[in-house]
């Protein structure tokens, strides 16, 4: 939790309480349904919560913005972002029902009313949103083909609507089809922890 306070010192008491509650909740649910690797649960805040919030350091969603978290798993990056942007609406989808159950139970436990986890595959999603967020679910060209139908044409933010994903490693080939418009931010320039070396926030306007 110290990591969250370090990089986001101005969060409200409610947000602080919600972030603090995540540790016990995910530990408890991880014993029942494995949504985070056993060896990684001790690094929940750095590897999952703070990683998700790298998006919040690259874009500030305006109130009323709608965001779809595609392939959310147990709720990342959607739940940390929903805590950080309480005036925005988040829909979290995943094709694995037990993972969505964990995300829903976590939302219920911390009173996260602006977050709606749904057991659904990307192909089945019919709604439109200002932004699609995702964490290393699939290569960007595949994600673009699948989810561009869900990007709204109405603009509400200074940043044009599009796809924002968290990815690591060598992305040169993956980003090649979008080289003229894609924007890459090295997370190591945002957070100083060594784990973030080689990890990126990728923004693709659609």
C-alpha cells in the first residue's frame, strides 16, 4: 500500500481504504480460485495494482468516460482504475466465469459501484466505449481487429478514443502495423521499481 501512497498521495480516504482492502480480499479469494500465481500474491500492489495504475499516469479520464476492460481476469487493470476514477464507468469482461466471480466479489466488498464485471467473451460484447483497456491479453493487431467495433465515435476526453494496453518485452514487430499513430510510454519512466523495466503503456487511437 505504501507504493500507492508514494505515487498517488492525493487520493481520498475512501480510495485509500478501497486500495488497502485489496490485499486481504485477493489473498482470501486466491485460496479458493487461483487468479494470481501463488508466488506473486505477495507482490499484489507492485505487480498488479500499481502496474494497472500506470494507465492513470498516462491519461486522466474525464467524469462520465466509459471504459471496457477486455480480458480482465481477476480484475486488472479495471478494478484499480475504477477506484482511481470513481466518476467513470467500467465494464470488466472475461471468458472465464470463476475469474469474473472474484472480480465481482471484490467490487462488492469494497463498494465499487462504478465497476461491472461480466462473464463474456470479446466477440460477444456489443456495447461501445470511449476506451478499451487490457493487460497483455493478445497481440495488438488481434486486439484491434476484435475490439474496434466497441470504440465509440463520440469523444469525451482530450485524448481521442482508443485502446490502451499494458505490455512488456520487444514490441517492435507487434506495433509495426500502427507505427505512425501508436504511442508508447515506458513505465520505468513513471515508476522507479526495477520490476517495471521493459514494461510499457501502449495507446492506439481508433
